[in-house]
C-alpha cells in the first residue's frame, strides 16, 4: 500500500497525507492569505525535545509563528475535539524555548481556540480570533517574557509527554 502525499504549502516539500495534515495545510494557507503572515514567518514540524529523568523525549510542534526570530504562536493542527488538545499545545508553548511562547492555538482548519500560553486562559474561539501579523507585532511590541521556574518546567514536560504520546497517525 502506497502512502499518499501532499506538497506542504509553506515548505514546498512532499509530506505524508496522514492524521491532521489536511487541516494543517488549511491553517498554513489561512495564516498567509487571511492574516498577512509571510511564508518565512511560519515554521513547520518544529522539533521539541526535553530531558525527563534519564531519557530524552522527542517530538515536534505542527506550526510555530515566528517573526524576526521571535516566536509568538505555537499551533497544534488536529481533527476532532479541539478542547482536548488545549493543554498539550499550552505545554508545548511553555517548553519550546527558554521562555514561554506567548500564544497557543489549536485548530482543525475550520475553527480554532486561541490561548494565552503563560496563564493557560482561553482568549477566544474561531478562526477570526487568530491575530494578524500586524496585530501580533503591535500586541507584543513591549512585552518581556520570563522563563518558567525550574520545578514548573519539569511538570510541564510530564504533561506534554503524556498528551503528545497519545497522538496517532503522526510521523516521528
């Protein structure tokens, strides 16, 4: 059986069309066409790894919006219940860099939930709630992000691994 593939909108690379890949392609196009991001602002399959005890856990974040080298939004593209993916993407946003990436988003390509990754609070729902490139740059122009405390970071690692390890139909 041959695996079907699609051309990724951002990278131009062939990728397996499994899991939420179709959803991700819709989100990528939406960010560029409707929200004014440049293709180079969107990173695809961003590696995330963490040390948990004596083991290294490796995974990826579907999309990361980063402008001028600064990460602003982590995105999980998923079919089905978006609410069940909120905690996973918030943990990823808190762990991806030395500071929490400010916003976390989960989307199925037709709807979305936007979260404040620092507090974990829901900002809003629907694709329209995703900030445009200009709104994002204005909103976070003077925001300074602080790293998570060591013990909190360790708890987030366990949370992320627990949710992420349940993902099926993903390429690792």
